[in-house]
C-alpha cells in the first residue's frame, strides 16, 4: 500500500514538472527560444524529459524513526 502511494506521488510530481516546464517554455517568444536553440516543436519533448527526471522525495528522519527504534531495541522487544 505504501509503495502504491509512493508511485502515485512520483507520478504527481512528474506531471507537475511537465506542466511547469511546458508553461515556462511556451511563455517565451520565438526569438528567446531560438537563442536557446529550441523550436516550438521541441517543447513537449523537453518537458517530458524533465518530467522523467523527477525522483521520489527522500524520506525524512521522522519517517525513518520507527525503523531505527525497532533496530536499536529489538533485543528488548
């Protein structure tokens, strides 16, 4: 169940990245895009590439704490 939720979170992060990059690139003029070496036809591909780089967020120490406590005190449980 947790793994499914993590996959959903990654998909949501990728979708948000795709939308953000696409909106940013579409806001540029033709001249600005040409200066960067990008054409309007490249925007979708670039946004998809950026989205594919989105990774799961690293777990915080709070989320690791129960596992650490179990490891330290397993002899006493």
